[in-house]
């Protein structure tokens, strides 16, 4: 039999992950080895000797291209950063929706909102025991003691209204979950008496805080109350069954213990999900799903925690009796993005093996097996959890009709900033009251004049020759995946915006849309994706009075990597890093730079659009925290003409199916990069003079791009050559001779990051289309070869001329947008040529 079509269907299907948990920060105390085992403590020392550990470690090392050892993978994780490894894992897993049970208190876990960077739809599963414990940990307003009545009233209010949950798509409720198996077992008494429940509550309260609910009668009482709410709102109830860590008594986790619940006619319409394939009770679970209409099955955790034989046999046992329409996929991913990848990868392989054997045995035809694979991986969960994956540019979600109020923690939010970056690279915002944002703006956006994308760095009006005027209006549509509480203004939130002619119709001048367009071409034509990581250089200035006039001076005069400079600014920098962490922006390292009062902060590696978003937030944070400390932070390229300049260097790599394909495979390339890597980079080098019109967008930019300042003044490239504008990099953890990415140094803090990256990707696409090759690398100071190398544009006039002659960038980025950019750049040239000291005002705009 030919199983090619079945294999392709399983590999291509976008997965719906019906049960998972939060990912933690890299510096969490939860050890990475726990990604491979349910063991803990001393038992973990034996985990590396299990079949699943060896197999799963090998899969991760292959995905990362790291050393095949736990230490090697951990080192790769540390050097790459959480955003980067998460992007790699989730792209490789191809998961379209994740339902997260956030009831496990992992150290430094990220909230549900954070996970929205990695899947179009992220929803919430509410763990009922966790909610009950949180309630009992609180003090009653009147200072009294908890009674069964006050607990029940509070608990049902929380279940009915969820007032503590933020109103975001990511936090909406798709189901409830119980871990009764971990506490008192699955023999749930749905007729527990009030007296027994009261005694149980009393026993729990007497044990002190933090509350841990272990009393069986009280657990059964909470479970029954929750079922009543689930029935009312048609919410499913997930139940942990089968194996887990050692807190669980396996003798009590057999799903057959659920007979009283399943036979209770009050709850015959409640939809019950038996998690983890109920392993090793998979046959029992299969039987229950076959005879009880309300029982469904989920095989997460059994895949990938068992051996290959164990995984296959458990899924086969589920299908021995259970209808295919009742069996669902999940990763049971937790703490580490690798667990999501492993769950998805192994599930595809296991389901293929099981369905292939069913075809060989005559149980299924190949067509039926293909349909079964789509049901198991996506369709069953979509229907069961009522997930709506829209076909538009934004994925929408329609949860059960559960009313959700704004959380108490967000009730004090009064204003929301809607931020965009204009054609001159300036951050601008409109601010609306939070109530209006929720009721009107998040759907319909706010109006904005066409002229806003034609403004310059010196005037708040459209430049001539942009074709943009005060006639015409667009809508700023907030991208809710980028909405965060502002760390330095706790009563405000901020969100990045897309530009639409009307909701749902993107405006051709929108910078974020321009970047999406070119990255889509790269994906559609070459199946490639770009990752980017920015390095931010900036000056911190203090105010001084001279002859009654305010002047701004550097905060110090210390040299490169000065410890004293860091000591002096440590309180400010610590606050910046903490604020960025709250915005899910990974800071990889920071140090004092060579300029007076200059610092550099390197960000984590992530997908292109996400990297640009995070760069915008980083600039916002640094400027705001500096203001809070009475300082002014500026990203302008050349603050002092007699000092070093500031760049916003960006590192670029190429990924295909979750793997870095920029570096050579097998060491066959003379430059340490793959053919696609060389062609892409060659395109960037070829178009670099025109790219500068995007990445070095003001005349002051060219005061920075001069020889012998590590800014890249000649059109060349080099291997680890910091005087070259393009530098291939071989960071720690990459095998000798291979490069993982290349750095573009001719990128500064006045650039609109979306347009800068769009120009880079467009140039790379041209390199791939024309199979361009790189010249020999320059491994010395390019200035010593000035008579042999082409000088990059020494002025904005020269880069604008190069852009006007570059039809490739025009075709890929969009003619009308390019007309506007050229008009802005021409206005910049004219103004600053006539006003020689006007560049000094850039500190207030960038």
C-alpha cells in the first residue's frame, strides 16, 4: 500500500493543542531536565537512562544543531534566549491553537498573554482546585472565617464571572480541569453531604496557608459545584487520569473510578475529557469512551513521555473501542518550548504508525485514515472546544458563552496608548480611555490622517513629493497581541497598531504590513523565514544650565565596558531590564559603550515582525525610564560629532521548517554558510546602498557611517570583521567554521524597524531569485583597501539616489510607499543642508 498521501496529510495538518501549561523564563529554578521526565528529586538522576530521554534529547539537539548532550542543549538555550528557541520550537511544531492550564505555579512562568507570540489562538483552561485554593488563601473583607456558604458563594461567583481575569482573547475560558486524581482519587462522590464538606473545609483551614486542598469530601464538593457551572455554560471538564509525578497515587487514577460521576443523570450531558491516554489504563479509557456518550480522550503526556513502542501501543489501545471522533491530540507541553515541539513531532509519527497499521489490518482505508488524522489533530478539538480559526489575517476565537469581566488588577487602567512608527522612524501615539478602547477602538480603530505617514524629523506636516496630504483618513487598528500594561505608568496600557483603510483592509503605506508582505513572499517562494535580533546603542544625557540655558551633556566620560559607568547607571538599567521583562522582551546582555554616556543593550532573537515590535517597546522603555531618572536617552546616530556614533545593529538568520538554514550543512561551504544563506546575504550586499535610505534615514546617520568607527563604511563583507557593514557571526555553541547569522551594522535608531527589515528581506529575496554570490570576504580594515572597495553612500543624497535607481526594492516593497519614503528623505536633505545645527534637535525626537 502507498502511504505517501497519509504521511503528507499528517505532516501538513496544523495542530490544535487541547491541553498544555505555561512556559517559564530561562532563569527559572524549574530544571530543564524535567522536560524529559515526570520524576523529581533523586529520581531525576536516573532519567537520562530512559528510552524516551535519549530519543527526545536527540530530537532537540537535531532541531537546534547543538551538541548531543543535555549540557550542550542547555548551553544553546542560554545563548539563544527564550524568544528564539520558542520561535524555533513552535514553528517546527506547527500549532495553530493552544489551550493552557495555568494552574501550575512554576517559578517565573510567563502568563498566557506571552504565549500569543507563538500561536494564532491561545485560550485558557481553568483548574478548579487551584481556583479554590486561591480563594481560601484570601482574607474575607469583614475579617471573618471562611464557611462553606461564603466559600461556595465566592467560588460560584468566580466561576460564573471570572472577575480577576483580564479581558483578552488569550485569557478566555474554553474549559475547566480537575486534578482530583492527584489529591484524593477519581472515585468522585457527586452526592457528598453538606456536613462532610463542612468538615473537610474545616480540616483544610486548620492546616494553615498556603492552602492545599487534600480532603476528599471537600474536593468532591468543589468538583460537583464546578460540573454544575460547566453544564450551565456547556464547558467541557478535563480530568487528569493515569500517570503523573509521584504526588499521584496511580491506584486511584484509573478512570474506571469515575463510574458514579458518569452514571449521575444530572451530569449526563457534561463533556468529560480523560487526559494522558489514562496510561497505563488506556484500554479502560477506550472502553469508557465507547459506552458513555459524554467521555472523550486526550493522549498528551503519553506522547512523548513513553518509548516509541509504549506511545504506539497506548494510542492503539485508545482506538480499540473509542470512536475516532472522540480522540484528541495535545502536547501537555509545559515549562519549556521543547516539550511542545516533542509532543507535536512524536504525535505525528505515532499517529501515522497507528493509522498505517490500521490500513494494513483492514480497519481503515487510506482515505478514512487521512480523515481520521485530521480529526485527531485538529477537527475534533475545534468542534469540542468551540474554537473558531478565522480565515482572515487575524485569527479570531469564539469561546463558550461565558461572561467575563475585567480583572481587578486591570480595573485601574484609565488610558490606552495606540502606537505607530511613521515614515521618518518616529514613535507616535494616540491615547484613548480604556472603556472606549474596549467598547469601540479595539474593533474599529482610531482615525488618522494620510499625512501622518509623510511627516519628517523636523516638522509635523507631510513633506512635498510624498503624495500624502491632510485629505484622506485611515484607521489605526490595535494589534491586541501587542497590548501590555505600561511598566512605568501602571494606570495605562500600550498597544502597537496596524494601518487600515477600513477595518480588515490594510493600507499600502503601513510599515508593519510592508514587512509582512515581503516576508510572505520569502515564505511562499522559498519556504524561508527570517529571524532578527537588535543591538541598541544609546546615549544617556543629563541637563545642565549654562548662562541660563539648558544643555544636555553625557552622564559620564568612561570608556568601553567600564564597570564604573555600569555602577553609576545600574539602578536605571535594572529598572529598564525589569520593565522589558514584563513586556516579554528578552535582554541578552548590556554594557557601557565607547562613547561618553553611551550604553548598548542586545535583545533576544525572534521572528522579524516580532523583533521590530520588541525594538519599538525597547526604545519606549529606555526613554521613559531615563525621563523618570531625570535623564534624556537618545538613539540619534551621531549625538556629538567628535564622539562615536550610535547604531541599532541587527542580526539576521534564515529558518526553514524550524531549522537554521543559514549555516552550511556538513561544512561544505568555503564561507561556513549554506547556498541560500550566501545568496540571501549577497542580495543584501548588492542592494546595500539603497537599503541605507531605510536603515540610515536622516543626514545625521552619515556622520556616523565613516571609516574606522566600526559602523561599516565600505560596500563589503567580512567574517567577524567589525569594520565591515555586513559581518558573518559564529557565536558560542556553533561548530567551528560555520556561521549562524550575519550582522548589518548600517542600521540606526532613526530607522523605522519595519521598513528597514522589509528592505533587507526584499534585497535577500532578489539574491535568492538571481542566485547571487558573494565576493571574497574582507578580513582586514576596509579603509586600508579604499582604492579597491566601493564606498557606501557618504550622505543621504547618495543613498536616496541609489534607492531611486533600485527597481527591485520598489517592486517588492510597493511603489506608492517608496514614493512617500523618497519624498520624506528629500525633505530631510533640503532642510538639514540649510540648517546646519538643526541636527541637535534630534535628541528630542529619537
